[in-house]
């Protein structure tokens, strides 16, 4: 198998505003953001920027090929928990997106879910899904990466204790079909919309609090990759620096 001959690493960069002065962190995050830019440009055209203020306080999950000289991002996404939005005076992205582009019933439904969850640390908006263009050519590799992405999503939400997830899938690139496969549900019967910042691409907003059987099976199958992850915890770094300065 091709992946038996390569080394891979899951890297989680959490709250990167506190670690951007570290060369390793800033370099890897920069490469991941460039990968996203290239992927979105290929899919949607010029002048699409898949980033916002939440990139500084969210959680970046990056799956990499590990070479002797560097980590090469293969796929990545960002999770933005509601509590961090509140802490940083930033509207929850799922709400702002639906207010801008979606049906009013979707705004109402997200507000209902948030009220029902009643704990802002337990829900996130996951976004900026992207894959390295250089890793899309081999059909076997593509299928393996889908399995690994399922694992990463499940394990991330388990370990960070975020059981409620809202995200969007774009019909053109079939992320909507992937999200259905891992157990996500359309937010309601008005979940389809046209996303302005993706040049009017048709998209679907999803909600989930339970993953599918196949997603959980992949989480078990590839759990070793998650166990061996590298976690760069920005809040922990800030705490340690504060202690050192005291």
C-alpha cells in the first residue's frame, strides 16, 4: 500500500495567536493557509479567501505527510467553538453566514440549537475544508484520505468534548455528500443556499450531534494516527509563559 511507504502526522494548532511567534507553528499554519487558498482558487476562481478573525483563536486540524525535512499539509479544516466567539467578540460563523445568505428559518434553528445546548463550549462551526491539490490524483490515495478525514473529525470532536457541530458542504465539490456519509443532517428543509463569498456556489448547512457507523468505524481503524498527533495548545503556552514571567 502507498501509505505504508510514507509517514503521516496529525497536527492540531489550537488558539494560534499565542504561538505564531514560534517558527514551526507559523510556518506550518502558513503552509496550511496557502494550501486552502490554492484549493479554493482552483474550485471557485480568484479572490476567494477562506480565512477570518477566527483563524487566530480557533482550532486548526492539519493532516500532513511527514518528510525528513518538513511537514506537508494534505488536508485541513478549522473549528470555531461558540465560547471562543463570545470571548473574542465575534459572531458565531454559522449564524452570520445564515443571516447573510440563508433562509431566516436557518437562523432560528441555529439559535434554537444553541439555546438547547446551553453551553457554548459544546458547539462549534467547522469550516475552511481544503485538500492539497497534489494529493488528489491517485484514486487509492483519495479513498484512504477520506477514511482518515472521517477519523480526524470524529476524534477531534470526541477529545475536545464538542458533541455539537455545524458546518457547510458545497455541492460543486461534493463536500455535502461527504458530510451526509459521516452522519450529518441538513439543518432543516431550507438548508440549501447560495454562498456569496464562494461566488454564489450552492451549499448546504448541516448540524450533527452523532456520527454515522462508517465514521466511527474509520475512527477506530485509523485511531493510531490520532494517538500520535502533535498538539500545539496556544492557551497552555500562554499560561506557561505567564508563570515564567511571574
